[in-house]
């Protein structure tokens, strides 16, 4: 089962030497993570552009989908898997 969050909260992300998420901080907790999958989307260049790098991540207590908003340079949590 999965839970898509209506509003994608901003999170803090620590990156490894290759620029991949190594840990995330959300709701007062820090979780070490590994990247399972990564992809990029770019669209709507004729209006406010949408450029995101998505990462499916796994940690000891977490399986989630996060993204880097390349326009605003902010990290967000989009989905949490049960």
C-alpha cells in the first residue's frame, strides 16, 4: 500500500559524494537511506517550468519517493510506502 501526500512537505537531504541522497530529515527524525531508483522529468517549459529529480529510497524504517525541485532547489517528500 502507498500513501500519496496531498502537500509535498519540504525535507532536508544529505547527499553522498555522487550527489545521491544518503539521509533525509522529516518530522524531526533523521533516516539513513539508499537509492533504489532515480529518474528526471522536465515539462511545461512554455510556462513555469517543472524540473524534478525523483528518487525512490529505502531506509531501516522507511520506503518513500522524494524529489529535488530543480526550479526552487528544494527537496520534497511525495509518497510513503507501507
